[in-house]
């Protein structure tokens, strides 16, 4: 019985690792594109930062869902 629990725990750990890759890539793209947009139009920097932080929050929510799914299943 304990071997099954160890395997289940290991699978959950690997699953969360895989689930964290997507949001990490998403955050990298969001920040990179925001910096590029700020370089093109510096007067829009304030509005772009607000939009970027909202996008980062949504991307990070996916990581939190991934860790919660590991505990649920």
C-alpha cells in the first residue's frame, strides 16, 4: 500500500512540474512583448504595465490550478 502512495505522490510532483511549464512560458512571452511595446511607444508604458500584470495574474492562476489538481486527484 505504501508503494502505491509513493508512486502517486511522484506522479503528482511530475504533473505539477509539467503544469508549471505552460504558465512560465506564458509569463515570459507576456513580459517580453510588453517590454517590446514599451520600447515602441513609451507614452503607453503605464497602461501596458497594468495590462501586463493582469495577464501575469491569469497565467499564474493556471499554475495554482495545477498544484491544486495534484492535491485533489
